C-alpha cells in the first residue's frame, strides 16, 4: 500500500458523499473501515463509524482539489 496515501478520515455518514465526488472525477479510493478492522483483530469497536480514505499518490492533488470545491 506504499503507492497510496491517506486522504482523510471520516464517518460512514460523510463517506458516501465523498465517494460520489471522487468517483465522479474518476478517482477510485481505497477504504479502511477502522471499526471493522479493530473488531476483527479482537479489540472490539474502539472507533465506531470511522473510515480512512486512501488514494493513489498520483491522484492526491486532484483529490484534494475535488474535496475543496
């Protein structure tokens, strides 16, 4: 995952708006659901409704511009 950089953290509620904006501009993010990851690892739900959004490092500038507008 070294070719990807973390764009932002958001809640599940904000996630769908962000995904739609990015995909509209042909940016395909990778999502890491932190709450599910912690539960699967046996730590329980330490951060409910928390998602990390990653994009390819070549698309970072474009992604930031899309989210600014």
